[in-house]
DNA sequence: GGCAGTCAAGTACGC
DNA sequence: GCGTACTTGACTGCC
C-alpha cells in the first residue's frame, strides 16, 4: 500500500499546474510555463520520496492546453528529455503514478465534438505517461460520464468507445464509480464488457452505493486488475461533518481512516487521499498506516530492490 | 497589492 | 430556457 495525494503539494511554494488564459496564449508563454511546471513536478517527486508518500496523481494541467487545438507546439518533442529524466526519478524512487482527466472529458457523450475533445484529452494524458517512460501500471482514471436520458445506451456507448481506443491509451484506462450516476456495479459491468480495471472510490461508494459492503467492494474491484495493471488503486476521502454531498473534506478524519484501514484488510492497494489539505493529510495517513504491514515506505522499497538485485546476482541454491 | 470576475471545456437539475 | 452546482484554483483586469 502506497499512500498519496492529488496534484498539488501545499508545503512547497511552486505549483505544477500553472496555466494562463487562452487569450494570452503564445508559444513563449507555453514553454516558460511548462518548464516551470515540470521543475515543480520534479520537486514534488523528490519531496514525496523523502516523506514516504509513494503514490502521486499528476495534474492534468501540467501542459497548459495540452489537448487544446490552440496548442500546436511540439512540446512532447521539445521537452522529451525533461520528461524522461523525471520518469527515471519516479521509477528510481518507486513511485506509482495516476492521472485523472476532469469533468469535461466524456467518452460516452452523444455529441461528436465532445467525443473528439475527450479522445484528444485521453491521448494527451497517455502521451505524458509515455514520455515519462512509465509502464502500464501508471493509470488514467475516468468516470463513465453523463446519462443522456438513457443510462443503458450511455454505458453501451462508453464500452464501444473504449473498445475503439488505440491500445496505448486503452492499456492505461481505468473506470471509477461516481457519486451520482454510475455505481460500482455499473463500473464492474463495464469491466466485464471491455476489460478495463475498476478503480473503487470509497467515498463515492458510500454516497452512491450498490449494496456491497466495503470489503465486498474492494474484493470486486481488485478482481478487475491484472498483474500488468499493478496493484489496484483506491480513492479515499473522509466524509464531511455536515457538508455538501460529493465535495471532499478539508482534512483527514483520523478515526474514520483507522476504521477504513481495519475494515479494508486483507486487501492491498495503492491509496489516493482526496482531501483538500493534500500532503498534510497524506503525511498523517502514512503515519497512521506505518504500523500496517501493507504500508510501503521509501526505505523498504529500496531494500526490496536491493534484495531483488542480490537475488539476481546470487546463483540459486542447488537442490 | 488586493479584490472580484472570470476562465477551454459538459451535463443534470431545479425553477 | 436559464441559472447554478459540480470542484477548483488561480489568472487577469481594475482600482
């Protein structure tokens, strides 16, 4: 179990998601912003490795207008060495990476323009992960999308479009249950039809349940991940004391998190904490999880890597 | 420097 | 048919 947080590190002064208005777009501005965003991502990765937070969601805003037609600059070629260097660090430290396109990326939209923009956005996300040199365990998580007045048809459209995706994108795609329209059961049904793994969001599962207990939900979602997909990913958020449904809590609720750790045994997964104060709660969660045998810290990963390399060097015992 | 309006983008829902 | 929530921070123009 690696623990992580999404996109931004509030303890650092830099941001990896700086952007600008379309009206002020220029290639110069793009290059300058992207260079700064990449430098900040590098800082975050180092910070995470030092602090035992080995799961990171990379912001979709890393490349300003990354999938927008306005951006015709070959950023993927020009910045390829920077991406490659950062990717080596990610792998060296043993970090797991995910990305999560936003609410406007809708693979099941009946509108061709929306679909085209969504496909471009998924390709952009996959391009980032490819440039980082990450394998198929680095995932892009999306929701099913809208209902469009006919849920069955909307789900069928999602499946059909996943099946039509090029392999490089499809290999990275995972589907997540949402808090309003599509339950875990719906996501599992999609998995059965097109094979992409299911990412369980425990908070959404509480708000939009399908009758499964947490353990049953973890078991069902975990069964959709193959070895090449890596350990299942799970999104977790503490509930709001008296808040609006769906929005994330400001900070980690210790008692709730301890209960979650206990109830989620023996399942192992990489855990994304969707909490507004980001790495501060993730640090607290890592501290709480430190005594859990599933928890993976930087040092133990390095130990594991050393043991593996030693095993390769040492001839196997003769039997 | 601080504030408020606005931002590339979609969908659902209440009125 | 329109405004707003979702979720969200931060860019930008104005004072």
